[in-house]
């Protein structure tokens, strides 16, 4: 212990001296009289006592973690722990559980799930500090807002106008009907222009043309004493009521989507801790920029996509994850991941709307429901094809010598069957629901085009090692030939693989340690990617360790072990051959286990008609054994890492729309050559630009992403067909005189109702 007088003197800086803080306890210290001084990371650290010096943790490692923030809050003089913030945080952590585990295609019971999420959010206590996110339900319109009221007025007034036809053709009744039509049209148009613009839906001008035009035709027919004024009023009332009904159906279908989007936004709107020199400052997630360093402590949410620089922690890897996973140096984490235990120091990769969970849901430039090809197609049909159809129908009516009221009615009816909210929005709803279902599994589509391309995949290639296989082989056989023994063979291989970081090298080094075998002192090792290693053994003889292909290349006969090699490969084992002085000395058999869910991943693809392909560097026999285990018939064996990109291009040249499931950077050549790249454990990376990125390393999630995209594309196409085809068919029948004009908006309403019912009930 230091002398108390020395410690006291150290805490009292003389006049004019520049006091510093004790690096351990934070007490003021005169740097000229400090009890202890030490250098850490090229910086002086001053201590008020020897105990502080010995108890100081410099966070040994290349990137030190800052001191815990709790130790820095010296200004809090309360002796009682503040449990209110912790309780609020714990309550908000439970909101992730509101998004239940996804089963099937991940889209089951959308409406009930959204109601549960909103109920959970509304029940949360208001946060007492700015470090907590606001409730996600605050901005969600209530069911009785002004927009819903205007839609209800349009429906009731339009339906009542049509129903008053029962009063007969009296001028008073006709006038009342037209007045109701004008009121209904006014309410509809007010709703279109006063409610918040949905860029993924129908433009307000396009939405207002049909109801406004129908009301104008009815009013002009009344003022001109046209004999068809009653029919025009009936048509206008039915059209406005039907279109308002479609709007109401779409808004109800869109409500769960908005709830979930607000939940994501609120959950990611958190405070982070920016590292500035040796200190830590609070910063909102929206203010953190790429390249800045931050620290995340236990119980906190990662505010931005980041790469871990130091520390280890157990985390929920993404927003809504139900199981934890370890994360450490060089791993990536997405915004929304929650640290359960441990502390992390990370460097921000993506912030704001560039974050993985915000990119396709909130960024106006990249929103999937706005920019997906099928979403754009639906809006183009509603805004452009509707005009073409209206003109064609009007010309057909004009050529049949119809009066102006009938021509206008026909044109408006034809326009209304396409220019409605369902046609413009149904594909967008399918797309955004797919994005949300993927995010709930930690699957991130980089762009809307990536999602569309994933939905067109016909062949999916698995890079075997690290996807279907664990990538952690174990030594299962050691066999020697001639005068060699098993320990000598293992020593030669361990010497050739010493210092290697490949899974096979690690497995061999582990086996050597377990058997207390000292690696041979080999010299001049030369590694040939995908083949093996050549070197000079301690005896001075040439050492060759690798595959059969390497032995043939070095002109070493393997006939002695051919039968045994075949037997081991038929068992799915990888065989490493060892030759010393040009003669075969022995072999080692490595067994790599299947990843949990490997067979389920293949089944996901088979269920949607995607052909699975196995790409492996192992021999045909070993690859076929793996293929039989997971039910893959198409095998591409003995493909060296440098040749995998070319192999993928050859497969694509056969006409297949190709996806590759692999792990970066090991499978970069194959991933970069594919139309759709599915990278395990890559979500949140600031470097990788793969089309589909997973926050997990579960191959099932990669296959699920392809299945989800396939189902989304099919369901969006079917939804568009249900919203478009009945109305266009009815327009043809109207021109032919088979059905009246007012049947068209009713047909559009029926088709839209079926399409939206499928959306809400699919799964």
C-alpha cells in the first residue's frame, strides 16, 4: 500500500498544476505527484494508489474496450439503484417475443399477429429518458380517424343513392340521389387528397377520376334533363360505393404492415454510445455514421449495423430473434441485435435507412413495396392501362351510336375496374409482407430486385463445406502402409499442416495433440488450393500430403490403397493421402458432420420446384454419399476453389436461373458468379454486397429465403390476376351488351375482396 500522505498529496493538485483523472477510480490526480504511473497503448496512465494500479484493467488486446458506463456515472449521487429504466428496458425486450416464431412460409395469420404486436406496444410504459424508443403504435391511425370516416361517408352515400331508385323517377328523388352522389364523390376525393400519400399505392389524381367523373356525368345528365339521368345516378352511386369499399379493404390489409413497420422503426430508434478518444458519449442511432466506433453493453440494443472489433458477447442476433448466439471479433451484427451478456466494441457499417432492417421497409429510394417489379407493374396497370382500356371501350360505345351519357358511363366503368386501390396495391402488400417475414428470420434482401430474382430461381447450388456440412471435420481414420506406423503418418501430416487455418488443418493438429504426437519438422511447405501441400520432411525426403489428384500430379501410385480409399469415400469421409520419398506412406480419413437442418433446407427448395445442386471439392464418392444423405441427385464434385466461379457460370449457361448458398469469404468465387447469392452470416456487413444476407449461419434460413421469394412472386401474380382479370372480362361483356355498366365496379370489388382475403389468410 502507498503511504496515505502520498495518496492524499496526489489528489490535491497545487496551484497552476493540470490535474488528471486516476485511470482506475477517476479521482483527481496531480501528474507530478501520482502514486503510480504506467504506459498503456502508448499513453500515460496516472493512478492515485498502488491498489488502483494493480486493479486497473487495460482491456488487453489490439482494441481495448472503454470502461463500463456505469463506472462513469459519478454524478449520480443516489444510493438506491434506479430500477425504472431497467424495468422499461426489460418490458421492451419482451416486445420482440410478440413477433412469434414463423412457421410454414412465414406469412400465417398476418392480421392477428399485427394486432398482438400493436397491443403489446400500446401497453408499454412511457420511457422516462430519451434512451428508449417511442411506441411504434403512436403514428398508426386509429380505426375511427378522419380518413376512415370519409371512406364510410362515400360508401353510405353512394349505396344510399343507388338504393333510392326504389322511390321512382320523380324529380325530387332524382335530385336527392344526385346530391348524395356528389357528397359521396366529394368524400372520396377528399380522402384521396387529404390522407397521407402512399407512394406504393394509387396516385390521388388517378383514384379521384372515376368517382369524380361518375358524379359529374350524373349531375350533367340531371341538369340537361337527360332520360338516362336516373341510370347515371345509379351507376355513379354504385361505382363510388364499390371503389370506396375497395379502398377500405386495402387499408385494412395495409394496417398490419404499418404496425410492423412502426415496430421496426421504434425498436431501432435507440441511443448508442459513441467512442471519442478515451471517453464515451451518448448518440442517437440516427446520428451514428459509418466508420465511427461504438460500445454496446449488456442489456442494450445495437443501434447500427456494425463489425465487432473487440470483446465477446452473447446476443440475440436480430430484432425478434428467440435464441442467442455468441459473437466476437470480426463478426458482424445487425441493428436491432440485443446484447444479453458481455460487452462489445464495434465500428459502424451502415446507419439510418441504410441499416439492414430499414433498407427495404423505410428507405424511399429502395422500399421493396415501391420498387419491386410486380409492384411497379400493378401501379402501371392502375394508372396507364386503365386509361387505355377506358379509351378502347369509349370508342367501341361510340361506334355503336350510343349517346354521350352511355359512352361516358362505359368509359368510367372500364377505367374503374383497373384504376382502383387493389390493383395498384395488392402486389406491394405481398412484397412487403414477404420482406417482413424474411426479417423475422434474420434474412435480409439487399434490394427489391434481389427479392424478385430470388423468386425466379430454378436451381440452387450448395457449397458443401460450411453450409450442408458443419465445416468442423474430425479425424476418424489413420492408416499406415509399409514400414510406417500411424503416429508417424500423423506426425508428417501435422507437420505439413502446422500453422494452417483451414478446418482440415485444425482437425489434424487437434488429433496430434490428443495423441501426444509431435509434428514432423517439415520445411518449405507449398500449399496448392484444393489439392494439398508439398514440402520437405525432416529426413530430407519429399513429402506430399493431399488428395488423389495431387498424388497423380506428383506421379505417386495410389493403387496400394485404392480399395480402402473407395470404402472410406463411400462412407462420406474425406481422405488425405500421405507420401514420403515418392511412396505412399498412409492415409487419414476425416469425417465432417451434417449441419442441423441440412435435409430440411433441401426440402424447402424441393417444395417450390427448385433443383438443388451439391458443389464440393471432395471426390465423387464422398460427394455422392453426402448427396444421398440430404436427397440431392445433382452432384458437382472435385471442383477446386479457384474453379468454382467458372463452374457456376457453366451451370447458368444451361439456361438455369442460379442461386448459390455459401459462406463469405470462403465461397466468394461461387457467390459472385451467381445471379442470386445467399451468404450465411453476412447480414450487416459493410463490405459484402450479396443479394440475400443472413444474420444467422443456419442453412435452413437461406433455403427458406428462396422459398419465401418464390411463394411471394406466385402469390403476387395471383393477386394481380384476381384484381385485374374479372374486371377486364366484365368490360368485354359490357361492350357486347351482356351485362350493364354498374356490374363492372361490383365485379372489381368482388375480385379485390377475394385477392385481399387470400393475402390475409395465406399460409
